[in-house]
C-alpha cells in the first residue's frame, strides 16, 4: 500500500511573509510540516533547512533501515567513547583514534556501502519507488525506523543551530517539526513543537502528537481550559523547537496503516482556528484532495493571523475525487 498526499501553505491575512514550509514527497513516502521562528529571515530559513536535512537523511536510509539504524547506534557508541577518552586524557586523543565522520551521513554511508546497499534502490529487498525497506541484514523493527527518523530531526536541529552561530542575522532561529514516514504498512512520526499530526480513521479523529507549548502544559495541569488556551495571548509560546539549541528532544511513535486512513499534518495557523470535532466533520464530508484548501480558507476567514499550512496524506481507493 502506498499513500498519496495534497498540501497547501498560505501567508495568512496578517503576516507579510510565510515562515511555514512543508514536505510532501509521495515517492519517498515522507511528509512534514515546519513552522519557523526567528525574525523576517530566520524563520523561513529554519523551516526550509529542517525539511531539506530531513529529506536528505531519510533518503540516505532508504536502502536498508536496519543497517542505517545500526550505523547510528555505532556512531553514538563511538561518540561516547571519544568523549570518555577525552575526559580521561584530553591531550592524548586524535581524530584518527575515533573517527571524524561519525554523523548520520557518514556512518550510514559507510554501513550501506559495506552491505552493498545503494540508497534509493539496487539492494536486495529495496523498495520500488523509494519506500524504506529491509535489505539483506534481517528484519527491521519499529525502533529502527523511529531511531532513523528522530536522528534525522536532530541532525536538522544541529544544522540550523550551527548556521545561526555564524550568521548574526539568523541568530535565535528555530522551527517546529512534525513528520511522518510510511514504511512496511506503518506510519512513523517524529515531533517537536506545536505543529500537529492527526489520524482520521473510520469517522474518528485522533491527535497523534502532543503540543510542546506553555498553554498545553497549563491545560494538562488543570490551570486553563482548552477554550481559554485557544484564546490566550501566550498560545504561540512553545517549549521545544528544532534548531534553537544544538540538541533537541524528539517525540516519536508508530501506528499501523489501514485502508481508508487519512493523516493530516498542520501548523498552528490552522489548528488554532479549527476545533477537532469540526476538523473530523470536514474530513468526513470532503474529498481529501480538497481539504488543504478548505482548511486554509477557513483559517483565513476566521482571522488568518498566522501562516497556515496543511498536508493531507491518505490510503484509499478514491484518491482522484
């Protein structure tokens, strides 16, 4: 089963530029939304960079996700060994002792080459059209795919942070990131910030991600209702982002894909204007290909104070309706 997508992004009614970005790669079976922050230049730069790095890293792992995950774990062990050696003897460790290319890029490339796996195809078991598949090294696991996806998000954060360090005009930039990848009949998601991932299945809507925001913390603590949170002037304050700091904590998860499932990714420029029950009614009563524009128009009609981005991803027979 392969999934298909439709997407829209819009500046909104009050902003003069769009800091949102989205990724809709049906060939790679990878989709994401990023809502940037950090001034006129920084926000858009951060969101675009996050998605560029995410796509590159996932594409590098296409041939065999199990090998890619093993390479990440190996790189992490080597990194810990290097730090331990430096602490024990700061002057006695050289780059050659540990290796200077143990990033997801370098480690994955070496492991894939050793296994004679060519990213994008050519390996035993490689996917047609680029879907992640297990190669010749054995069965992959949910943990492997989530590790690859979360590491890609972290690499995006590192790239954004390092760029901001050498570019004063980009100082303080960062972005939310919500991403899903379809692999072997399951959808895996990674998430940091308050952009969301929903699953619409058999008429019921579930929010797969939890907002990393100050107001949601207040709602969970019972200090604020959801209605109060939606109207709060602090609703844009997030507690996690990609790139504002070098390292980030990324939530991940996995759900099986059923025929008829619809996944929806969005920035808060949409979710702040549309309640979940209303969103469920729209998904139930509309062709999926029309939903992104419907939701953009609805958010704009209700104020459009922020950039608006919607990506709809579905597995069903009537895709061309």
